[in-house]
């Protein structure tokens, strides 16, 4: 069991970039996944893609970024695909910057700053290695929702709306009656 709801309750009010909190960002990302009729594993990965920011306080770098930290935390409980998607949402940004110049132009200022720490463009070999992985298309979808999930004041379902999904894999959670959670 991993108490991700407790992590959001403790650290979800931290800012995510310039416009939303970590919790708002997670809820917006999951809502976009649901709206796109993504399956439950992809919705869970969208909801928890940045949980590494809440769980770990180690420096961000290509070898130890928040995607690894989040995947490592959840990997004992969630399906392998969910952990893989959480880990790879970071490299999916580098991938999209490499293959789509317009994508790179639209990144938010905070996202441009973190890109430098996460590593620059991918070479051809790295691109091909990713493109042939069966779940990579899902990682790219999550990445695009991630980039859209930064709208100040957007109205979203609270975390409790995902309770069956979260508890199916992560076990019973603490559900404090806080804004955005209950
Ligand atoms: Fe992230
Ligand atoms: Fe994110």
C-alpha cells in the first residue's frame, strides 16, 4: 500500500510551475485522460505522473528525475505499464521537443527550465528505441495532457472521484476532508 492521497494532502498545495498547484495539475491531467476515454491504467498514470515531486526530495537530473522516483515508489503496487508510463513521461517531453519544433515553442517557462536538467534532444538511436516500445504512444498522450493541465482556476473532480481506481491497486488511503481531495 502506498498512501498517495496522504502525499497529496501533505504536499499537493505546492506550486506546479506558475499557474496551478500539484494537486490541481494532477486532477486536470487525469480529467483530460478520462475525457479522451483512456483506459484505467492510463488514467491512473496521468493522475500520478508527478507523484515523484511529492515523495522525494532528491535533485532532478537525467539519471534521477521525478519520473524515476514516482515509478520506483509505486512499482510494487501498480501494473508494470503504469510505472513505466510514469517513468517515461519525462523522456516523452524530450522526445516531442526533438520530433516537433512547434511543441518545443509552446512549452511553459517552467517546463523549458526543467527540460535543461532532464537532458536535451534525443539522438536517432534513442528515438527509435522509444518508438518501438509498446507503451510509448501512451506516454506521449500523457505528456500532451500534462502540458495542458496547467489552467488556473479550472473546475475539476476531486481526488475522491478516483477512489475506486486508486484503491484497486494502492490499497486503502487516508481521505482527509480537504479541498480538492474529498
Ligand atoms: Fe513531470
Ligand atoms: Fe506534470
